[in-house]
C-alpha cells in the first residue's frame, strides 16, 4: 500500500461562533485520486482552505509528506509541492494567459519552465491560441483551464481542486474531467472537491462524503457511487 502524503486529523474550523468543520479525519495516499463530495455548505471548501493555510484552524492537525504544516502559508506549501486550484479560478485578470502561466512557476529556478508552458498548451490548445489575451476577458471555462494550467506549472506533487466544473457548460465539464483524469494518470496525487458527485466518484479511487461539517461516509469510490444513500442524496435517484 502506498504511503500517506496528506492526512488531516480532528480538523475543526470556525467562522466566528459558527463551526463549519467539525472534527474531520481524511487521508490521501500517494498517486490516489480522492473525491470529497457533499452539498453546498457542507464544509468542503473550508476544509481545503484549512489544509492550504488560507483559513485558520480551530483545532486538529494537517500533515503533508510526513510533517505537520499547520499555520504554513499557501505560498510556502506551493514550494513543497502542495498546490490548490481555488473555487472561482482566481486568475490574474489583468495579465495575459502566458503571464498567468509564468506566475504559476514563480517558485521555480530551473530551465524547463518554457517547455512546461508548451506542455500546458498541449493539454489546453485554446490557451495557446489566445496566449496574449487578458485572462479577465476569457470565458469561465477558459479561465478554469488557465487556473489548472497555472497550478501544473508549479509541478505539484499533490493537487487540490475545488469545484473545477462549477458553472461550466456540459462540453467544458467533459474537458475538465478528462484533464483531471489525465493528470492523475501522470502520477499527480489529487484531492478533488466537487458537487458533481457522479463524475467525481466515477474518476476517484476513494471518496469521502461531507454533511454539515462532518464526514458521514467514506470508502472505495465505486462502492459510494452505488450506495443507495449517496444516490438518493447526491445523484437525484
């Protein structure tokens, strides 16, 4: 069995007096694609923000690559190979596509940055066609491509994806999930937060279900996908 590269234990996160995450335990092993599903407001995004230092932790611990990373900033974690594509994409709207991709490699000093940009263009040909276009003038789907491409430029060991299909057309959703699958096959460990439970579990090795700030179910993705409780609550069946 492969080593655990990301593990959270007893994670609690509060906003003022409201506890958004209530003692969550979760682990991701090297090379896995793990999906975290649940309704809007379940605490999925807050969990990712807590992992990456974007949201203070009330209690619990986050371990990455065998060490505690509580309190470390997202910029430090990127250098260590832990990178998140946030909900809402977060592209630099006044920079071009090419400049956004270069920003994804800001922690790197090697000479392969240009070749990696070409690899991103190979994954997302539309970005190459529009590489001199300002990111803020792109469609939502194009911005999602750019956000994912920018994250790949950091050469992540673990990639956290927060709702990558949200608000996209069906054709663009197909493309995004195709890319997620390809990235996983290349050996990048992925923790995927996604409301599209069917697509997320269809790709994943394992899954976690969150409800009201707690993990209520976990197991092999195939089992969760066919569990009557999951199908009733998240697949509309």
